[in-house]
């Protein structure tokens, strides 16, 4: 397969791109990946956010040559004071485990409107066109673009096209057409009840007041994975002038896995010693904390499964990941790491997830099904044990298990308030890693991953669509 390479001859400095991310890891990550792809075309790119979160994004990005960061102009704006510590509602035992302590941060981020507007006005005098790519949940921040004649905006849809479409379809009073039965398999679409707390729902609703003002929408997904749902979203869009671009996956899909590379994470060295496809990777992202009781059940379930595992055990992010303060440290059963050291590794810091998923020793991924994790796992051809926690994750899990059929469900969303027992976890791991049923899932995942990687190679559909997007925003 040809190498993923989006670069073409350098374009004249007639167009500048400005990116405005929501200051949460999963959202920062997507736009910074996309920034790398766009700068490969020689287009000036500006990344506008708080200094703290720009630093966070740069520190955690991986898969790219870090020298490429110098091609991006980071604008470090100041946010008004906000509470950075976890509040009571975000405690892992709460009925809605969404990290509600992100809410003060999100509200503070809306105050970026003024500095971002000034930046856009300044750039509009320097370039023939200013193109703003913003997280859909930062729409209010870029609303003043309407007053800049030579500027246009594009919304990044940071969740799966499947989940985004289902949400739209449910809220249509008069359905414009009938869905093909293949578009919605015979499964129960989880309710949004219990996914997010009321204050987050209100924040999202306020941002959606500006939905439809953009010139286009960008999806971090792949046509081999969700092309049909992007087509359906385009079909039900009330504004036929809005263009839809499927440009994902944004993340790199090819990695060198040789040992001995300087500064290589120790977990990759451990994976080098394991058999092909023998390890299940366990990680629940940057916005989930498990209760002490749930950590204990997970630990026992992994141990009893008899399967090799790499477990990233950490708390969810706070509003400022660099702030000092007392934090609850996840605890394992006494003597646990010593007992499992022959076939298990526990990582307590930030892990290079893309490189882990790309490693030949990894055969499965126990995941919360945040969209970053889903599309990364899919692009690497790794099957998923789906354990949704909050937000859009329950519906992403349906996409994985029922639509794509590349995974198994750990816990049904209907039983989200119940503790997931060690027996349930043990059975889910064994199903994915040690049964004929799991082997079929892993085979389908590998085939889908191969199709995704081919799509971003030169001549592939994603590569061609990226070229089309660049041609569109640099048009005369």
C-alpha cells in the first residue's frame, strides 16, 4: 500500500486556515491531527485556544514528526478564571458519570469570542480568504465570521456520522423519506437519558443555535466505515448549499514499531515481547474515572480471563491538566501487579494509544467508545469490547457491535447504573479474544482497517476527498 501522503506543491499564501477547538482532549486531538494534514499542503494554519490547552494538545499528540508543530501558528489566549477541580457531580459513583467539572471550562471557553474575532479580522486583511474550522461546540465563538466578507467557516463534527445522524433523525417531526432497513439494523438504539447532565445539555443547545451558518461540515470518519450515514446527513440537511467533507481518519495510520527507538514508551517495549494478536488493550479515555469498586471488579475480571492485557489506569482529566492539587489515585487489589506480571501490564500515565493499537501484539481493545478511540481502533483493524460510559458513547457502541459487527458489548446501556461484575468482564474478554465468534469479529475489524488505510493512501477515496477540500477552500 502506498504511504499516506497528502502533500502537494506549495500553494500561494492567499488562504489561511484558523482552527478553534473545544478545550477537551478528545476535541483538541482531532483538530490538531487535521491541522497536520492541512499544513502538508503548504497552507498557513492558525490554532486558536487557551495557552493551557494548546500546550496540552501539543504535549499529547503523537504519530507525527514533532517538527511539524513548528508549521502551526498557536495563538495562546487567556481564559477567565474557572473552577479546575472535580466537583461532586463528576464523582465516579454518580448516576451520570460525565465529568461535569468540564462545564465551567466550556463556559469559560465561550469568552474566546472576542480574541478569536480580532484574530480573524486581522488575518482577513492579510489573506484573500480566511477559512475557519471550528468544533461544532464552539460555534458561538466564531459567530462574528458573518461580518467578515472574505471569511467562511466549516464545522467539525467530532462524533460518529452514525450517532450524529440518529440524533437528527429522531428530532425530525416529519420524516422526509423512509430509511432502508439496512441503515438501522434490528437493534435497540440507546436512549440519550443518563448520557450527560442538564448543564451540559444546555451548553450544547446554546451552541446549536448557530448551527447552519457554516459553509460546510467536516467528518472525522471514513467512507468505508460510515459513508452511508454521511450521505443520509447530506440528504436530510435543510441547507443544500452546505457541503459535506468526509476527511477522516485524521490520525496517522502507519507506524514503525521497531524496538530501540529513543524515548519509546515502556509499554511498547513490553508489547514487543508478546505474541501476535495476544493482548487486549484496556483504556477508557480522558473523560472517565472508575469507582474503586469498579476498578477492583475489572482487575479481577482481567486476571481471571487468562488473557494478556495492557491496562491504562488513570483518572479523567481535570479542567486544567497542569494544575496542582490533591487527586484520588486509583488503587488495585494488594499484590495484583505482582500476580499478573507474566501476562499483564498496568500503565498509570498517558499512553501512546495510536502506537499501541498499531502494534501487532494487540488483538482487542476494551474501550469506552469515545469517537477518537473508535476511529483509531477501526483504522488499525482492532476489534472492540464496548463499554460505553456517557455522552454519545452508547450509540457509538451500537455502531461497533451491531452495524459494523467488529466488537462485543461489555455492558448494555440499559444497566448502566449497575456495577459491572468481574464475571461479566471475564466473559467479554474471553468472547473477543478466545472464541470463534470473537475471531470473526477480529477478522472483520482487520478487513475494515485495511479498507480504511487504503482510503487514505495516494489514490484512495479519503486522499481524493482531502484534495477536493483543499481545492475548494483555495478556489479563486
